[in-house]
C-alpha cells in the first residue's frame, strides 16, 4: 500500500538536536516537503527536497535519498517554541497537487 | 497568518443539520484544497480545485459537497453527517499545480464536532 512512516513522538531538551525520519512508499514521487503545526494552528511549510541531498534553512535542515525512499528533518538548537507536530508529505504526481501526508511527529521540547 | 482564512473556527452540529464551511485565500493562488485531519492520522485529501474547476474528488462521501465560486473562495457544504466525520477540516491553497508550486498554504481549520 501507499504510506509515509514517521515516529509518533520525540522528546528532547532545549538546545539539543532532533532528527525526524520519514520513509515513504507512494505511487509516484515528485518531492518531499515538511510542515510544522502548533496545537490549534495551521500547518506551515518548512522545507522541500526535490533532489537528493541536504537543504538548510536556518536551524532546520531537510535531507532526501530517493534511492532509499527516505528523508529526514533535522531541528538544531531546539527552542521551546519548536514544540509542535511535524509532517512529511510526498507529492505523488506532476499534473495536479496530489500530496500524501504522514501522520505527524509530535516534538516535545523540555527545559 | 498564512493568507488563508477559514470560518467558522469551531462548529457543533447534529446529524440532521446542514452547515457550510468557508475558506478564503488572499494570495492570488489558482489551486485550492480541502483536507480532513483526524487525531493521529495523516491528512486526508478530500477535494482539489484549479481555477474553480474540480480536479479531484478523492472518494469522499456525498454528504460532503464542495463549491468553488471563484479562485479566492472555497466552501464545503455538509449534510446528514456521521459522528465519525468529527475532525479538523483544513483548507489550503497553492500557486498552481506546477512542480515549482510545492508549498501549500493552510488555513487554521474548522474544528467540527458531529453529535
């Protein structure tokens, strides 16, 4: 079947580094995106990988290996405000915006 | 503030009621989406519109009826819902369907409870 797998929860202390893995099995692949969602808030776009390798955006980085059907989001220098859910999403087609999402990883940052 | 607004933010309705969810995007985008978000589950794509034309209906029950009167507005009409339809309903938009339009802008959602 088609699916995206990511851990359900990760806990870390302020200042630490967290890696959220995402493995996917989809009908097509045209890129991997990451979104952040705070409780009661809208999902907001963080990062996108269309090609293999590492993309860095400030404290957050995202990696993709298409041959392994695998990617990860790296959160560095964790801050309390980073406590949120993080979703990976795969674009499955190139004709219209069909995205498949993972169930999300709840990141809990402790003092 | 993502440029996508949704109303109402919370809705409680009985199974025999009819209600509508509204989404408005202020970004000049050409594509709009409805998603269903249930606890601990992946976002489920429900409907996709491009320039007011429905592109995809992802096997959604007929008790959900979308409407896109123009490229800025999207509605989801609800009738005779079931308790399992209780969820957060998210609206999103993107510039278009090009591969460079990989970013979707989400609204804050409508928390729907069906009693």
